[in-house]
C-alpha cells in the first residue's frame, strides 16, 4: 500500500513539474530586437541628415 501511494505522489509531482515547464515562455530572440534597433537608428540618422541638408 505504501509503494502505491509513493508512486502516485511521484506521478503527481511529474505532472505538476511538466505543467510548470510548459507554462514558462522562452525569451524572445535577440536578432529581432537588434534589427528593429538598427532600423530605428538608421531612420533617425536619415532624418537628421535630411534636416541638416535642408538647413544649409
């Protein structure tokens, strides 16, 4: 009887741990953030150059 109870506890622990692992979301890939930042910097640089060209 004691062995069956321990097996149930082990199985319940495995199920709860697998549920926790599935709930965790992986971090977003850094490459998308990098390309977004690079695009933003390039756009701001183009705007600054255009404004400087218009003022001269």
